[in-house]
């Protein structure tokens, strides 16, 4: 996931794991669109980094508190034991756009809105040689080549995972991918099988996710149960979950649905309330006949 930063996408999988963090050195910075910046990390500090085949891998970036010096090596558990809580690093969660095991290059995409937040401004000002510590990766979704068809939908924060999923689909795959961005200037060229139709949606000044809800609600669904990936702002994610889980009756195991972030909340605030939010959504949207 990229992050909208303020609000940020939620950290899928909770807090960063304790222990030594990975150490990435900035190799290059690329301005992909007016609001999307790609930072490519490398260096010997990524020797222990490995992914497990998912296309929604995420890492937890650790930004030092201003003026604070941390113990070396950068170890999350040790920092928590030795440094006052108010001086702990700030954590921001990002989806891995790509990881090349041969070159040890890790690409992360950042949605940037001026000086808002922590990670976006860091990405804009990052220069080769700058250091970024992070933990992970986590993840839980990969396209199933046996699925009858695929449905992917997300805002900018889900774009890296959607792009990676499209690249991983087999050539004969069928389906629909919907990506909502502000306007046409934010579109990227995506590689997808011929049978997967990619639709870019422009919200302008509208509510995030509104165009996605409309597009999926009016979609002429192909036959069969799709493998679903719906990620992004929690409000529209909840609406689409109701459509897919309750109205359409798709089984839970066919759905990868997550609110990366929530309008009006920073990542710390969203992490605090996300578990309760998800539990409430589950209770409200359990299909009739499957309620315990």
C-alpha cells in the first residue's frame, strides 16, 4: 500500500515486530505522478529481507523522533526497553511495490500531499544514501490461478498491491480491476492479462471510494465466485464488503478485504480502533444463516 499519510493507511497486522530492523539505503527516487513518489532502497542491510509469494507484502517504516539517538544496531525491542515511549519511532505502514532478490532492490510508493504527515515529506526529500529502518514483511494475499475470475478494487493506497497482483496473474486470467485516483494525471501504466479489464476512476473533489462503490455495485458480475481484493479507506471498504459478503453471498475465504486507513484518523489512531471497527463490521455483515 502506499499511504495517504494524513490519514495514513492502517498497518495490516498490528504493530511492528520486536527485534532488529532492516536497514535500507536510498538508491534512487522517482516521481511517478504529481502525487506519487517511488523510493527504491538497497544495500547490505537488506540481506535478511525476504518475501513469501504474496502480492500485498507490507513493511512498517520506522521514523526517528526528532533529536533522539537510538541504540545501535536499530532494534525495536531494545528501543522499547531503553527509550521513553514518547520518544519511540513513529510507524507508518507501506505495501511493497516490488522486491528483486537478485539486485536486492526494494521499491515503495508514497502518496504525497504537500507537507502533510511524516512519510510523504520524507520520500519527497529523500536522497541517495539516506537510511530508512523498517520491519516486516507481512502479507496474506496472492492471486489464485484457479479462481474463475478476479475482482480488485482500491484507492491510491492499494495501487502497489493491485499492480503487483495484476502482474502475478496467469495469462488466461479473467476479471476486473478498479482503481480510484484524483484525476487522470495520477494514472499509471499497469500490466494485466488481456482478460482482466482495468478501469481508472477519477473522484475529483468527491469522497474517497465513492466511485469504487458505484463501479462495483453496477458491475455485470461474471459467473462463478471471484477471488476478491478490496483495500483502501475503511468507509468504502465497509460498503463493498456488505455488497460482496451479504448481498452477493461470497464466502469469506474468497475475500481479501481491509481498511488500510480511515478518513480523519492518523495511523496511530486507526490502529487503536481498527480491531473494534472490524469486529463491529463482522457482526453487522454476517450473512443470514451464518450468524453464530
